[in-house]
């Protein structure tokens, strides 16, 4: 590859290649940077690795980046760390960030951000400080944002102003965001000053509860919100007491104060206060207390409390009570719930086998003596019987004694009761570190983070789950890798998900393999995709068999693709619809090559009816017309296709075979 280049020094090759790389002219840059890298230049190795990443060849980029990083190039270390981080190789990523973080602000920033995403906020703050000392404005700004999240308003503002004055526009945006957030609270307070009664007060503060992003970014604003709620409560607004409780419980874990506010709201006649008190108790696993408070609200006519109480009774298999409250609530979907209750009456699912009843009795003494394994088994049996209060009590006891499986079971149970995912993380983490439980627990832990709308947190666990064999986790991670531009990793993960029978990842892997020239590997994946209800697989199977030199199979699948194309189109809209390939054209090309002229013409007629100036269709039609001896039609179609030198068809004595040759050459642009 390098022998055709004019004689240039490594420095010249690197300089020219770097210029082309920066201009996104990858084809021109590749031979220059490849040759320079092979000469042993660390700078060229790093640049070549960067080019390979830009063209989606991360596997090949890794050794070149490491060559540059090992020579002390911070940019190479940073890019190598990013490639590892994007693939979930956390230890490798941290190692390469740390290799240059002491001297390079970019690596210090990457390390701090990496630690912050992993939950090590102290470590992140330290490296933001050290990076800022190296001159990194990004470190100064992100460090200030972290200070704000920790409630240090003055320090955060001071540091953001320093970064803004130094020219960091992100710091300006961060300051504006802080001012906007504080302005929102002022607007709520101002609107409340105009309220004269409870109803007007509620109208003024109704949306304040949903400002959770504001409270998490700037925790000091919770105090401002509390003052607003207190003023609204003075105007007789019971909802203010309830929302006040929800905010301090959610944002600051102030459980006792939240409970007191809810009880105060109930004393003032708020059914919602009683219901929310029950919801929070249920989320903590205090089933008996939750039932008591749901009942207070339900008997008072609170429809949501009636629904929640009915579902709680259903979970406990107290079916008659469940039926009464669910029916009374008339909540959306209540009829389906009633039908399920009838099914449970016919076929109860909470009856233990006689041997399990005996085992339950035998486990109690051991559990009461402190045997965590026995306590967990006992809780499992009680949970099957739907004796939830006692099951939860034993799970808690076993979990407190260090039994990871009990924590996982308790977390699952509480999740089913509506406990917020952030409250469940500590129940799942020990199981995720347990070799026997990790395959399931890591996957579920990742899902909890997704429920929290935290994709970064989810990725840390779902990458691990994928490595432990989870197909759904592999599928999710494949989409992330594809978003990062790492198609090689995406294909590996899609294939892993496909091994569990998932159709869409099979389709995506097969299509990607076909497009990179691996038709033989693509074929079984695309076939699986079609069998698993991904109809787009038919078209790509047709193309794949065509590439494999199997035209009869290609025609079969392309005919199928044509037959179902209307259905496929119905699944798309907007840009995605316009980007769909029309299988008729591909089918017509194969039919033309097979000289199946009549069927080919049928497909081309449809294409030209929709797009009368379709050049490829006209070229194909010209070949069909020529084979059928219609020189005039062949000439007309070639001219519509924009072919040149078609006058050769008018030469005297041209044979039918020569006409076909001329038309074929003209259709291919070689006349």
C-alpha cells in the first residue's frame, strides 16, 4: 500500500495524513498514516488509530492507540480509555486514564467523569480539582457542577465564574441554568402571593412537585420549596402538605418529617394524605400499616386508594376483599383484574405442596436461631403462600445477616409493590457481586437504572450482564455501541442476543455483516430474523443470496419481499419510510440477469408507473427490449436512462446479438 506513495519522510506523511484526517478525507489519509505508523512513530500510530476509530474499525485501532499511549502520548491514552469505557472494559479504561491524568487535563477530566459516573464522587471531585490545576476548563466547570449537586452553592458559583471568565461557554450555560432554576422557585413564590384560598394556592404550586431535576442539581432549592409549601398550607391547601412530604422524602430521605406532614394532612381531612402515607409504607414493606391507611382513604371515597388496596389484597390472595375494592374503584383496567381474580379462585396459585408445608414448619426453628439460609428459604415459602408481611420480615432478617439472595428476593418483592428503583439498588448490589446470583441480578440492576432514566448507570451493569450471558442486556448494549460508532462491538453483541432467538438483533447483525461483505455469515442471522417476525429480513436475504451467487434463492426471497413490502412500509414513517429500499428493483435486476424477461417487465412496469424517470429501471428495460428484438424501445429506454452513444444501434447490419451487446454495454455505461 505504501510503495505507490511518493518518497516522503515520516513527519511529512504524518502532517499530510493529519491534515486529511481533520478534513474527514479518510480514504486519502489512510495510506499516509498507515505508512507513517508502520515506521514506528508513536504520533503516527496514535493518528492512525484515530482514523481507524473514525471509520468504525475499533478492533484494529486498539493496538495502534496503545503504541502511542505507551510512548507517553496523552491523547492516545485518552482515546484508548474512551474505547475501553465504551465497551464496558472499566478497569482498562481507568488504567489508561490514570496513565496520563497527572500531566494531562484531558485525561484528568476523563478520569474524573469516569469516577463520577461510577458513583465515586470524592474521587471525581479530587480529579476535577487536579485537572483544573493543569489548566482544564472542562474540569473546573464540571467540578463546579458537582459542587452544586453537593449543595455548595457559593463555591460552585465562584468556580463557574472563574471558568466563564477564562472563556468556557459551558460555564456560562451552567450559570444560566442555575439562575433559571432559582428563577423558577421565585415564580412559584410570586404566584402564590396572589392566592387567596386553598384552591388558588394549589393552582400556584401544583407543578412544583415535578421539579425533581432542579432539586437534584441544586439541593439548596429544596429549602425554598419548603417555604412555598408552608405558605400554601397556611392558606388551607392540604395538597401542599402532601407534596411537601413527597419532596423531602424523595430528595433528602427525611422519612419521619415526611410521615408527620402526611399525618397532619390526614388530620385536616386529606384522603390523599392517607393514601400517600400508605403508598410510602407499602414501598418500605410495611404491609399491615399500608393496608390500614389505604383502608382509611378507600372508605372515605378515594378511588386511587381503593384501587391500590384492591391490588394489595390481590397480592396477598385475599380475593374477596380484592374483588370488592377493585370493583368499587372502577379504575382503568379493573374489569381485566376482576377476570384474573375469578381465575385465581378457580385455580389458586398460593397453595404449598404437603412436603413444602412440612419443610416450612422445620425451617422456623432454624430461622429463629439465626440461620440466614433457613430464613431465606422460609421467606420463599411464605412468599409463595402470599403471606407477605411475614415473608418480608424474614427476608429483611436474612439480608441483614448478609444473605445476598434474600436481598434480591426482597428487592423483587418491593419492586412489585411500587417501591421507587433508587430505593432498591442496595438490595440488588450484593447479589450482583455474588457469582451464583450475578447473571440475573446484574441484568435486573441495570433495568432499575433504566427505570431511573439513568442510562450511564444502567450501562455499567448491563455490560456486565451481557458478559455473563444475558441476551437482552447484550441487545441493549449493542445499541449503545452502535450509537458510539463501534459497529464491530455492536455486531458481536447483536449476535449474542440473536443466539437467544431475538429477531431484531439477528436482523441488525445480519444486515451489518452483509454490508461489510460477510454474506455467508449474514445468511443464517437474516433467516432467523425473518422467522422471528422481522419482515425486512426477506429483502436482505434476497440481497445476501445474490451476493452468494445463488440467484434462484435470491429470486424466491425477493419475491417474498415484494409481496410483503406494503406491510413493511406500514411500519415506518417520516425519514425512515423514505430510506426503505424497494425490493422490486433488486428483483428486476436478478430476473434480468436470468433473462426472465416477462416477470422482469412486470416489476419494471410498476417501478416506472411510480417513477417514470427511474434510470436504473430504464436501463434494465432496455436490455429486456433488446433481447426481444425491439431496438426502438431499447433506444428509447436508454435515452431515458441518460446513456450515451446509443446511435450505435442504428448502424446497418447490426445483428440481434450485437444489439443486445450494445444495449448491455450502454446500460452499464461502457459504450
